[in-house]
């Protein structure tokens, strides 16, 4: 039997391991993540910032990412960081309990998650630390499936927009943007065989690198995880399509810019 008293003040990763049962889950974690924010219900806590420390452990479903070395098959560590930052930027919060609940809820929004341990501590209120820790499990975690992308309205997909070579248009870009740019060479469809199709995709990848190299706000992305990170940094993403297209069960009907843009937009939601 687990001695809850003995592990009461252990970090979340120790508590997660101690309560895992016969079949422990895989876990990702963020430890000792410290931010200065305005938080608290007392008058003395208003108008001032104080340090709060986050320790979060997210238990996830088994995957084959280690064998495949594929970043898109795992839940990124950024999932936890984004959950924290999203709540801190959403508005002032009085209670650590409220903040912990919202961080946990966001972490568990991914269908590959199972259980999350969240500990949040104030570091400036007393000589030590005071805080709260919660454990939450995703509803329906026993029946896990990958979350499908929601269909986009037709007006949200705009493959007809062309900005290649127009720096003025790029300078005016605001908000999350992913571009599909022309290949480095000519692409003639239909393809004679799979080798010709792969060569065409490589030409598109080369075009992405050539385009991004001439503009500092652009970065090449080949995976959804890279894209998510880059968009949060305010970068314009130039999609190198080879990996995602080749990994897809049903790829785009054609490798034209318009077909690729529409297909990819619907894949990522």
C-alpha cells in the first residue's frame, strides 16, 4: 500500500510513480518552471509581482515514437509550457487552486493524455514555499484515440493567396501563417512511379528552404510540432511537405500549391 504521508511532500514525478499501479504510464514533465506574475487574493498581493514555481507531470498513452523517432507521435513538452503560459496571459487569477485547475484542464485536452499532476508554489510569501497540488484524470482516458482535426470552413482555406517574392505582403503578415511555396524545379504530373513522386516532394522541400533563406521572419517546418512552436514565436512557417505527405494514409490529390495548401489546412485544423 502506498504511504501517502511519506510522499506527501515529494515532487509530482515521485507521486506519479508511487500511484501508478501495476502498469506504470509513460510521463513527460516540466520541473521548477518559475514565472513572475501578479496573483493572489490579498490586498498586499495586488499591483505587485511574485515568483511562482510550477512542477507538472503529464501521464500519456504508450506510443511508438521512440522506435520511429517521430516528433509528431508524442505530446510535446511544450504542451505543458503552453498550458501554463496560456492561463497566465488570460487574466489575473486570485487562487493557486484556480490556476492549477486550468493548467490541468488544458494539459488533458489532448486525447493522448491520461493523468496530470500539477503543483504550484508561491516563493515570496514566506521564507519557504507555499502552494497547492492537484491530480486530475482525463474523462474517458481508458478509450484513447488520436484527436481528429476539425473540418475548416471553406473561407478559412485560402490556397489562392500567393506572396512568393512579394516582401511587402510578407511584411504585412500578422497572425499565424503557413505558406506553401513553389518547388525549386518543374513538377510534371501525373508521376510515372513512386520515385518520381518522392523527387517532386523533395523539390518542394528545396523550394521551401530556398524561399525561407531569403527572409528572416520565415522558418521551414516539416512537422506539426515544429509548426506549433514556430507560430507561437511569431514566425511565418514555410511548409516542407515531404514528411507529412509521405506519412499520411491519404495524401493530397496533387502536388500543386493550391492542392497542398488546402489538404494541409484541413489536416491540421
